[in-house]
């Protein structure tokens, strides 16, 4: 496919997550798919960028040419943060290599996922009802640590923290997200994830309405509503839901992405739009899936 991004406003680019090819947690999903196949198919589908995946090299000298020869850039990469239970000084030491890689690859944001305060053991294999909740009395201190950490990322690496609300983590519902973002300083940005919003029980447009000026990164994930409802009704785990196919690419589920296009076209956002679908590549062949997602974005923005 010839890359056509003229449908996007200036300053907005479209990337894809490698999760359609290889899952970062469920290592049996896509274990036989190479990084080269992932990058080739992403470029062929028209994407301008990729997020990091577990098979990607972590040395710029290796990763940069792999991307550049396919016309791709690195959009960002997930960081598993523990500030819900960890001191900022410890988190600064832990993030140094990852943040340095993102900086050297030309990234502007770092995806921050809070993995502390999760159920012990393998939390994403626990029933969704087993999610641990952050006491309201702890939110202020947590937000202060996030703010300090965000200042550090900006000052030392030129990166903006993109806080990822996520199922099974401490910010899943709209009220939980709002409480945290309201209490953080403006240095901390918000990642809007359409699929996790639906899974968390709310319309993602509520985040645009309330925190539009804080949104610095967007994950476009569709949802198979019947599968999601079944996962919730049976109180399955997050990983079981992924295996069942609760997430898919834009245009293949029930999420309406037109509000995203309106938000972006109105000038409320500049950055990456990342198509992301945690699926079993044996059930959802990656190249046709991500191509379908790209074409759906094109249709939404040109409607």
C-alpha cells in the first residue's frame, strides 16, 4: 500500500502497536512472528510509526536502521511504573535505560502503566473482580509522585509522561482516572485508550471533554461488545479476555471513532494515533487486521 497520510492534520501521525503480531505478556501469542515481519507488514499497511514490543532491540544503533529503512519512526514505548508503592528516587533509577532509549529514538512521550498495587502473582491472570483499589487517602501522595517523576522525565529526557488508564490497574474507571489526573500537575499527561475506557465502563469522550488539554498520546482499540460483556459476566481474567478476542482493530467492533477525528481536526491534539489490538494472531491474521484498522481511520477522517 502507498502511504497516504494527507487525511491527517499537520502534526498528527498514525502508528501501530506490535501487539497485533506478538503479545507482550502472553508469550505464546505470536512467538513465531519475527520483528522483521511485523515491521514489513506495518509499513506495507501505510503506518508511519511503531510502538516498542518485547522482541524489539533496545539499542538505538540496531533499532533505528530497522525502522528507518521501512520509513517508520518509534512512537513510544510502555514503561511499567510502580509509583503507587515506590519512591520517586527509585523510579528514576529504574527508568533511566528505557527513557534514554526513547529519547535517542526521537520520541516525545513515554507511556506509563502503573503495575504496583496489583493482585499478587500473575495479576492479569486473576479474575477481573480481584483488582485492588487505591484508597482515596493515597491518591494525593501518588499524584505528587507522578508529578515529580513527570518533571524529571521532561527535564532529563525531554519526554512527557503519558499516563495509561488500564483494566486491572489503579486507574480503570472514569472516577479513578479523574481523581488522579485532577491531582497531578500539568507536567503529567494522559494517554487516552478507547478500548480500556469501554472496558472500564465509560464513554471515552468523557476524557476528551474533561481532560482534552492533557491528552498527549492516543491508543485506538476497538471492542467486541458481546465478548467484553461475556468476559465481565463470567468474571474472567484480563488475559482470558484477550484470548477470547475482546479487543480488535478500529472498524471491527462497536466503538465509534468519529469523536476522535473531531477532536483531532479541531486542533485539540497533536501527536501519535496508535492502532492497537491485543489479539491472537492465529485467529486474527495481523496484516489484514491492521490494514483494516488503517483504512477505517482514513474513512473516519475523510467522512
